[in-house]
C-alpha cells in the first residue's frame, strides 16, 4: 500500500475560506499522533471492520516496515541510524515479529475470536488509509512536516503539504456543496445540488472509498449506509460535506481621519471548519446520540 496523499476535493468560498479533503495512507503506528489534530475531520478503515483473513494477507503481502532505524538514545528523536549488518538484523527481527503476530492472529481466528480483538495484534504492521477534511492546516504542517517529527508521520505530512500546495481549489457559491468522492462524471449540474448527493458523499467517506464493498458504484447501497450511519449516531462522515456560509457585509469601522467604511463580516465557525457549514450540523441532535430517535 505504501505512503500516499492525494486531494479528493478542494473548494474555496467567495469569502476566501478554503476547504480541502485529502486521502492519506500512512503507517497504523502513527494514527494516534495524526488524530491529535482536532481541527481535522477524519474517517479511516477500522480494525473492527476488516475480515481477519483479509487483514492477515495484507500484513503478509505488504507490511509496514520502518523507513528509519534510529539508534537508541535519550529524548524523543533518534539522531543517528543503524547501518549495515545492524540495520539488516533489526529489519529481520521486525519481520519475525510480524510473522509471530500473524501466527497468533491465525490461531485466534481458528478459535472463532472476533476481528475487533484479533486484528489488534496486527496493527503495528498495518497501513492506514484516512480521509481528512479541514480548513486549518498550518499547525499540522508546522508540527509534522518537521525534522523533529517521527519519520513515519513526517513523510506523510510532507506529501500532504506538497499536494495541498499545488492543488487549485474550485470556487463554490452560496448553496453549493463540497462533495468528496462524487466523481466528475456524476456531476451534471443537477445531481450535485441534491440531498442525495450529500448523503452519498458522506457514505463514501465513511467507507473510505467511492466504491461499494463489492467494487461497484451503487447509489442504493450508499444511501442505505448513510441512513445506518445517522440512525446509529455515527456522524463524523457527514463532516466532510459542507457548504459556504452566506457572505454579507455588516457594520462600519473608522480610520484615523474619522472616515467610515463597510467591512466584511468575520466568517463564522461550524464545528472545526471556518467559513463552511458542515452537513453534520443540519442533523437534529447530531451532537448527542441519546437524543436521536431509535427506529
């Protein structure tokens, strides 16, 4: 699977607020560090959702292997790296650990242990694909695309920053929607303005793919998944879909000469987005599952 970063949707409002959605693949071992960035809306494949046989095969075929074998020293950063035979010996031990994890996971599978427990043994050797959407990126890049960051998250952050910096956002006006994973051939000037399009986009973000689990586009399956997400209180995929706040001018300011002029209203926040209203915020009681009517 390896490291990867690509822009899925990039939008800018008439007020100049930019909203970007990316798909990122990085090692599972740095997912916790990635998730500390609270300005991000994100969804990723769950260890609880992938069948054990498939996950075991992935780890055998394409395991995560560290790119930097630091020499043990004080502090959080390894400034020197193992070389030659020492590096190879460390790599061999890592793969031995992978083989041991696969062995015990396979035994648990025979014992009929559920994947939500069994797959945890494999996580150090797994790749993680994440869909992430945000208006605020600078703090993440400053901290993670940084020589002091752990190499495995730094590589991903640098790839993300490069993709972000070269992407050209599309201007969206009032009433238009940022719709990750709605493909160009699905946009006909009408569909992308519908409620179904928002729901389908959110559902595809939830499964981290624009395809159904069977490998084909299926609007019915997407809408069924959307309804299951909302009724079950799983609202985070709805955050990736958003519309610009209406832009207006209000108020006056005075300069040193006593002259007044209208100034733009400061763009409001919706959840962790600046200037964009999340689709999630259109759902009644989206913030409290205990208040959502159960079917």
